[in-house]
C-alpha cells in the first residue's frame, strides 16, 4: 500500500530540496518514503527505489541535514545512471547540485548542475526550468552574474509559456533574492507582483518538486 501510494505520488516535476507534500507533516512523509524505499529495495524496483531515496533526501535537506542529503542523492544517482531514466535522473542531479552548493562545494555543484541540464529531455518542460534555476544558483555563487540572470529569466519564461505555472514560485523567489543581493530593488517589483498573482489565484506550491 505504501509502495503503491509512493509510486503514484511520485511527481518529481520542477522543484527544489523540499519534497514535502502539504497534506502530511514532514516526519510522517519521511516515514512513508522510508517504508516505500524498503519495499522497493525488497522487490527490486530500482527506479521507484531511486525516487524514494531522492524524496527522502529532499526532506532531509529541508531539515538542514545537507551532508546526509548529499549521500542520499549520490545513492539515487548511482541507481539511476544505468537505467537511462532521464526524467528522474536530472532532478536528482540538480538536487545534488543544490546541496553541494549549500556546503560551499561550488565546483562539484557546477558539475552536477550542468549534468542535470544536459540530462533533461526535450519534452520535460518543468525540469528544463528547474535545472536551469539550479545552474543559475551555481553561476551566481561563482560571480558569473550575467549568466545567472539569463538562466533565472529563462527558467521563469519556460514555465510562463507552459501549463506548469504552478511551479513558478521557486524560480521567482530565486530571482528576487538574486536581484536584492545586488541592490537592484526597483527590478524586484515585477517579480513580487507575479508571486502575489500566483497566490491570489491559489496556484499550489511546488513543494513536491523544488529543492530551493
């Protein structure tokens, strides 16, 4: 039952280190995914096992345990690489990049952020946006602001032109933080207004996806 629920609820689209469905408390979700992981390992369901490990990693990262999250994401990547599951792999790679970045491992973060962008399939619109947002964070940390800004804007534009506007919150917030950090406060207004529009329209948060 837990395994079936985890497999059905395994949306990994778009998002950051926070795989925490709003309907459940984080500790409850962590326990559910832990049981699912054990079941998938027992039956040899490699793809679902890797997805469960990824979701555990995102919950752990949200709690601030980024070193443990890194281990989990690396484990998930190791399972997925031989399977050629690009849709899941690119999300795990970018999740790994973000926790590496949080630990100051910028060079390693760049490697995985670039791999995530390269792994994303041409039809995977939400991950095209999420992986670019992650690479933008890396470029910003490297002081490559022009590239970072272009990637943030590209991430937002991809979602705005798609049916996945529910995932816009995280790249918008990342863009706002980027601009505020460079004291470009006048440019923040438009992005803040867009966030307000999303909330007013009751667009659900992308918590099941983004790691930011």
